[in-house]
C-alpha cells in the first residue's frame, strides 16, 4: 500500500477530465504529481493551476513514455502510476476507419502495457509500488456503438487480472478502476439516457483511495460491481432488449456535431 503524502505519482492523460481531477485529488493528499499529455500547453496550464508538474507524453510512443517516467523519477522513485489516457470513437464498427480503430486500441490498451512494463522493474526492486489502470464499465459489459472501446477496456481488465496474479507477494499492487459514464469531453454528445453518470472528481477519489486499500477491481459507483454477470447469465435476446431499454432504440447514439471538437483534438496530430 502507498501513503500518498510524500509519494511520487505519474498520471497519463492528465491535462483534462479524469486525469486532471485525479492530479488535483492526489496533490490535495500530499503527493508530488507528474501529469503527461500529448497536449503540452493544456498540461502546463493544468500543472500551473494545480501545483503539479507537466511533461509531454505520447502514450503510443515508447520513447516518449520513457522520457516522461524518466523526468518524473529524476529526483526520486515513482511510487504510483495511473494509466488513465484513453479515447473513445463511436459508430457502427463496419463504418469506422480501420486505422483510427487501431489507434484507439494502441492508446486504450497498448499504452497501459507500455507504461506498466516501463514502471514495474524499479517498483519490483524496491518491493513497493502501485499501478492503477483506468478501464470502464464498458470493460464489464459490451456496448453497441463502441465495439473497439469495449474491447480495449475488457483487455485492460484481463491484463490487470493476470498481472495481479504474477505480482502477488512482491509488494507491488494493481488496481483496475471501472467507472460508469463520466461527464468529460470523452462523452460529449453521447445519448446516455438511463445510464448512471459521474463527475470526474468521483472517479479521481476512487483512484486515490486505491493507494491505501490496493483492491484488485473497483467499479464506480460500487453498486455496479455485479453487472458484468448479467451478460453471462441473461439470454442474449433478452440482454439486447435490456440494453435497448437503457440506451434507447438507437443504442450508442450520439450527436456528431457535439463530438466534433473532441474528435479534432484527439485525432492524429
């Protein structure tokens, strides 16, 4: 377990949304926080506002990730890594650009592997460290309209479970955070209808709390923990009707105009 007061923590995708809220929460609890983001100007603005450190980070580039972790550990070892960076593309799978979908996987899943692989050796040597992998409730139950996003978040859950077993007894812990839909740019223009929604500060608190308890998987809110069983136990036709009831007849519907600014910002540079 990690005492946050005085700990050195790295947060990917830290300029906005859940990443920014997490940096604020960690700093409030006394941690020295480094945020990494592809948008360095936004990261620097966030860092100045919160009293944390900012560094450019392209999570799909191993060298960039090494530079980020190297800068953060220049004055002391990294105690905690929050793999938070992620994007979400929407629409029918067959209609989407294949290159964009592969990039979505690289950011949401590949970068979690990269960051963890780079941070782990030093943690294992010290027998101390905590890794938080931010997944989603889409990593517990599939969602039409975001097939690749669901796949990436299921992958984060599976990777974290396997890694957690490997690390048992090493002093290094791994927590997977699975939030419901959160009010950030990622969900801009999305028709959420009856789905539970969260503020990023709620997710940030769960991330920070995990340093103390080290539990393997945390759903936010906690009452959604059993929902992954529904897809396994309920017959598929009935499950599809339930999803349509929750999400509407056009499940995964969104307003393209409202999402355009988000897509322009998160697309390839």
